[in-house]
C-alpha cells in the first residue's frame, strides 16, 4: 500500500491510499478515516454511480462521529480505472465508476471487473491484515447501497451489520440494473439474482443483525430505480429485521447522507464495539 495524502481530522486522520489489486489487476484507490487510539471496528463504505474514493470522505461529515465511537471507515473506488475497454466510458451508469459491485462474466469486463471479490475478499483481508481490525460492517449509497446489501447478505459471517442510503434494492427489475447486469453478466437473467438483495432474501439469504435503510421521499430515482418497497415487503415476508426510515423531502444527494450519517454510525457501533 502507498499512503498518498494524510490530513489531521478531528481526533484522527483522513488518508488516501493506493495499492495494486490482484483481483482487478489494476491499481485501486481508497480513502480512510482512522481515529486515534484503539480502533474497535471498521465500516466499509460503498459509493454510488460516478463516485470515487473521495466523495464520502469529503462530503458526508462522518469523521467526528466515527472518532467518538472509535471506528474506522474505508471507502474504495467504485470500479477499476484506466483500462479503456470498449464502451467503458460511454455512459455514467455503466463501466468506469459504475461497477455495480459484481463479478463480471462477459468479455471484455470479465478480466478486471471483479468488484464483488475485491470488496468481499481482497479489501476485507486488507483491513484485517494491514490495519489490524477484525470487526467489520458495510454500508453504502445508491449503487453502493445495493452493493452493501448484497455483500452483507451473502457474507453474514464476515460483516457484523449492514446499512444503506437510497439503495437500489431490486436491480433485476430496474433500468439501471438491467443495463449493468446485461453488460457485465450477460442476457441470462438466472445469473442476476445473486446480485439482487430482494431476490437474495427470497432464496433464504438473511442477516442476523437488523438492516438500517434511509430513503428520501423527494428522491427523483425512488419510483423507477430504487424500488425500496420491494425490499420492505420481501423482508417482512421472510422475517428479516429491517428498519426503513423514509425522510420527508430529502433527495438523492450527499446533503441527505450528511444529515443522517450519525444514525448509521451509531447503528454499526452497536454491533462493532
């Protein structure tokens, strides 16, 4: 790992890193906030479409609350970079900055777009081995909320708790999900359900901790892309504890995230500390 930048921040440091990934076969970047003293746990933050490792750490205002709970956060980039694959940079919702946290199986993305394995295995091991933190949870926003739900539900033995802001909860039936899954996984929709939180719940994947979700009622993507109620109904039917807080008037932005991030940190602290 290479430390690129470090800034004193509340009672800790906000830092930016790079490393060579054996999973994506590219350089990957991430940011961290690490409080002073003993770190009791780490939360992985997965960002949404078009974002990088810088969005959450600079916009969410999480450092003070993290420091009070002795928690670290790590924010990976949202895709491999610099590959210049055909079609990779043609649109904001596919390719660069839009990995959807899946393991691609379709050429030319299959060799490098292995973001599920990168987060669930390589980054997880990096936290344990390099930062010496063993209690780990996961959260995210939009596409990253989708990633957090899927990775958390599929790996409950690794991740102590899950939360999400404005997650894409049922991507197999949303336009964003259909575009991404067709490009990364192919036309066989039977392979898509492994990356759909609502479908995972239907097949018996559950988490022992309560899942926390915040969703703004003024979110322009709620009805067409996010489909929050699909997860709510399914979680209720399979007895997965899930608290969904609808925030009146809030949109899809980081202003929304910054407003409620303390509640999510408190949620994870209950399982990590």
